[in-house]
């Protein structure tokens, strides 16, 4: 039997008296592209924080390729880009990428870094500029480049399209397709249901700290008798 890339079992998280995750159960298969959607405050980012052991669970378990998520060795299998990505302003783009790769025991390859930057519509010259001069879109592209340059079996991206213009969004989707072809999986959050519909093998709708739906985007439309994923989503959380 194939071991899931991620397994969330009855995951619960509270902040004070507020329950933000209430018995979340999810499984993501190796190589699968899986989207997690929900309104602001639904618990998406909290679930990712729990996955990376940034905060303690109040109940349940999380496994990464069969290993407890609290083990650093288990998390080494994951590439991660947070929603609010803020690199050190005094580093150049090259310095940041090199630093992130070094932390993972990987060598910096200037040609590969330049190629990845170009693939994401980040000018190569920007790698020699300090991050303080970057726009929001440039900063997001830098984070994505640093993440994708490290080969991982699973990438976890929190709102990866944030700040990207239409061209950059299209190019990122092409790059993600290359990662899929290489055997990597993707677990990402998004407010853009069109992106989820286009990219994902399966999706889950998280609402009020609980999973309301898990399945393919087509199955979601069918279950709620909706012509679009947006309409199905609204029916699901009603």
C-alpha cells in the first residue's frame, strides 16, 4: 500500500477559546496536486503551520510520508513558501537563493538560478539587486524560485499566485507542470478557484475549521449541481 505524502488525522487547533481546526482529516497522495480552499479565517494557514510544527496540535496527528510531522527529518521532504513571504531586505536575490539552498545542503548553481528566474519572469539582473528594491511581484517570484530550485517530493505553497500578474501566473503554472512531470506533488492554498480547477487532481473545502468537501473539482460541481466551481463552493459553505 502506498504511504500518503501527507496524512492529517483528526487535527485540532485552538487559540485561546477559539477553535480554528476541528477534527480535520485529509490525505494527499505522492505526486498528487491538491488544492485547499476556504474563506479568510477558515483555518488554511493554521493547518499549514501545524504541518510544519510552527505551532503545537491540540489534538490529532500529522504524518509526512509516514513519519511524524514533528521530526525535522520528515519535514526535509517538503518545499515551502508561506503566504506572507518577506526575505531579508539587505540580501540580493542571489544571496537569498544561495542561503536557502545552503541551509538544505544544496550547492548554488548560477545558471540554474538564472534559468529559474527567467522561467518565472524575474529578470536575471534582479538577482544582483537587494530585495529592498523588489516589488511585491518580484519578491513572490524570488520566493518561488528559491523553493522550486530545491528538488522535493512535495511542495507546500500558501497562496502562491499572490502578487503575480497574468503572465507570471501562466509561467508559474508551466513550471509547476514541469515539477509534476518530474514526479513532485503539490499541496497549495488558493482563493482563485479557477486555478484550483485547472491545476488540481483533487481539492478540499475547509470552512469554519472543518472539511466540507474532498474530491475532484468535477465531483464538487456534480455534487452541488453547479455549472462552475465557484457556484459549487458557495453551495458547499452555505
